[in-house]
């Protein structure tokens, strides 16, 4: 029998959607995407959000993620291992395009921020309860 881990904060789709939307918010919203002329980021960003949630919340292997999303294992690894700080600098300072997986780095930044807020909320609930 296969045991399927469920993310703490809800289902995989909902968690990936939160990461996706937070990523867009972090770059300044949809209008900023138009300004960047990087509308091709949206599918990559959705993919990166799913990869991160499947890896960090459902504890899937790169192979399982690749099979589930129809991507290569290397793509999943590139997303998970993207240097989010380099992506942050790229977005904030307009540096030349990094060699990192941009959508992966952006999704990692969003995921980390969402997890920090989740932890802070849990701590506040413990302190008030």
C-alpha cells in the first residue's frame, strides 16, 4: 500500500496556487509581468510552484515529480536548486539575466515567505491559546 503525504496547509493544488500567486505578487503583480515582457514566465512559474510543493510538502522524489508533471528530472532539480537570492537581485537590481531557473528561484522565494507566515501564525495561535 502506498502512503501519500498531504501538505499541512491543504491540498497540493491549493498550495501550488498560493505559491504561484505569491510569486506574481512579489514581482509587482500582473502589470509588472507585462512590463517585463515575460508573459512566458506564467507556465514556468506554475510548473515551479507545483515542483516545490510536491518536493517540500508531499515529499516526492525528483522522478515522481517528473512523472506527475510530465517534465524531466533535471528540470525538477533545476527548480528546487535555483539560487533564489540571485533571482532576487535580478528582479530588484535589473542585473543581466541569471543562469538560474528564474521561475524556480521566484517560486522558492514565494514558498519560503508563505512558510514563514504560516509558522508565525502557528506561533501566535500557540501563544494566545
